[in-house]
């Protein structure tokens, strides 16, 4: 049932197709049972979407954390960024603080976000692109970056335990503060 909470469309489309079959049957013989069955299928399709909106999977939680982390960095809310990082990531914390002081980041857009859950949903790997405008020493530039983050479950929340900056085109690691 895990696939249901990730993507409701296949089941909803199936319900719609079955409803269509019952409507065709009803139009041929005008039996009330066929019309009722079609209405039940339409109702079930709606229930699928309501259920999907009520259930938040671990992958969706990590996706939200990625967006929250990027937004916090853009706002220069270092305390919030640090709250999402493992305490053992001293070098990363220093790099975040340094980058925050060196550049103003504006209009970050996260795209190509994917999350892979591992080890019985206790670890997740997120990969995404973060593109935006940066201002360094009064000069404005477009920045295209790509990131891989390892997240681990800490009770009910997810924290970053490893960060790799990747070349936007090749799958090679580059220094965190490179251009």
C-alpha cells in the first residue's frame, strides 16, 4: 500500500475507468445498479485523493525538510539551518556560516528533487538542484548548484548527517564553497 500514499493517480484512474464501464452498461440497459456502481467508483476515486492528502510519507517529510532548509539559508536563519544539521557536522556548520556572511542569496528555486529511503526508512538520500541569484560584493550572479544530502531519522524528525555538493552536469563532487 506504500505506492498508494505516494501517487493516488493510478488507483483513481482505475476507479474512473470502472465507473465509465458501469455508465456504458447503464446507458445500454438503464439498470439502476449500474448507475449506483458508477457513482460508488467516482466516490472511491475521491476517497483515494482525500486519503493521500492526509497521509504524509517519510519521503514527503524529507522533501519538506529540504525546502525548509533551503528557505532558512536564503533568509540567513542560521539557527534554523543548524537545527537541521547533525551536531557532528562542524566543518559544514562553519561553511554555512561563512557562505551566509559572504553572499546574499535570492530567489532560490529547488528542482529535480528526489528522495530515496534506505535502511527500513531510517535513512534517506535526497538529491536536488538549487538555482538562484546570489550577490557577492555587490555583484549579482546566477548560481546553478546540485546537492546530495544524507538524512537520518532522529525520533520523529529528520536531520542532515552528510552533504555533498555536486557538479551541476556531471555526477562529481565539488567543494562546498566553489563557484
